[in-house]
């Protein structure tokens, strides 16, 4: 190997791996406003159970020049705080909690200085950003495991604002959110999305297909409302009807199928065998007794679509 190649490799290693280079500048001339002593200075006062757990997180990895403790320690997030060290009356540059809390934009700027790629790339202009939601409104940094990143505890954080969805998951039919098997972030990206309602995918159906792949198709016979939007029939957060349906069958089906044939008549108790007062056939209340108290899917079992050559009516 040529000496020039070896020299290039050594320079690359120094650039990316060692503190004090372009990516880790704590050995450079520090501004006078930064406190000396690093995190040890802060922990002289803030040595309690609310702060200490951060020492067991990736944020406290001193060997990583990209982590806060690999740069300016606590001041990497809280800003230059030399005056705060001298007197508690002087607050840090960025305050995340308390009476003198900094504006959401200032707090988010700190977090996005590192966390701006991947799932966070659509944060600017998202619903949560426009609502002045701060990162620490949902996330906790001074803990070993952020509760919002745990499936079992994530929903509780979301439900502090989304009370309607909290009530829906307690309904008879619901996704196993309360059981910790499904989390809000399995369907939604709270940091922004090109799709509606902060969905992880561009459409509702594409989001549902991540788990319900058998409904994706393509199918020889497709049910148009199914292909259009799963929400036409289902409420994903919870329903008092089976299978997350927005309404009980056959009434759900009759919202579209009310033009002619057996599906046009309301399913009621009229014209049942043994009834003393029969209503003349052809009136609005006439019904087919064979459909009474039954759902359309008893016969049309492949309601999401069929690949059978004779599946035009979704019966097989």
C-alpha cells in the first residue's frame, strides 16, 4: 500500500473518530460563556434521581463525538450556562421545563440539531410542529428508556391529547393497543408524514396492508369501497361492532346497496312466517325473512375481493 493511501486513512480516522476535530470540537477554543468542568459541574447541584439516569443512555457516551457528552456535556442541549453555574438566578440558555421554559421552537432546535433524519425528516410543516408541540412534550431524555418508545406505555402519552382515541380503544372491538401488542406509531408517524393523519404510508390502505397483506390483492374481483378506503367500513381505533365495523351488517352494506334486489329492502321483522298482520309485497317495509337478523357476509364471505372465476358476487 502506498504511503499516501496510509496517510489518507489515518487522516480520515482522526477526522471522524477523535474529539477535537470538525465533528467533536470540545478541544477547540471554547466560548467564555461555557462552564468549565463539563457534566461534573452540573451534577454538583443536579445530582438526583430525575437527572442521573441520563448517564446510562446513549446521550452520555463520551466516546461518541456525536453524542451530547462527547461534545459539551449537559450544555450541548441546555446551551452555554456559565452564568447559571455562578448563580441559580441565571437560567441556562435553553430550559426544557419549569416556569422559565423556553419556546417550543428553541427546544426543538436543540433536538433537531442531531435528530433530523429518518422518521424526523418531515417534521417541518407537520401537524404537531404547527401546533407548537415540543419534542420533550412527548419524549423524556433523562431516563434509561423513554416511555414513548415502549409499546406498552406509548399510548398513554398519545392519549394525553387524543382523548377520543382513548375512549375508542376501550370498545368491544379494538386493536390490541391496551394489551401492548400494537402501538400508535405502528400506523402513525408523529414526526410528520406525506400521508393523511400522520400515517406512516401515503394512504390509509397502504398503512393497513402492512399487517393485513392478504387484503392487498390484486384480485380478479375487487370490491370498490375496499379498494378506495378501509375507513369506509372500519374504525381502526375501536368499535362496538365486530371486526371494527363502523356499523352493524347488513345496515352497513345497505348504505351503498339499496337500489334493487334483495338488498334494497330494510331488514326488519315484517313479513316473517306466523306474523298476523302482513304488509303487502312491494311496499317500503317488505323484507326477505331469510335475511332477517343475518349479515351479508354470511353468503358474501369474500367481501374484500375474490380470485375465484365465479367470485363476481364475492361468495367464494
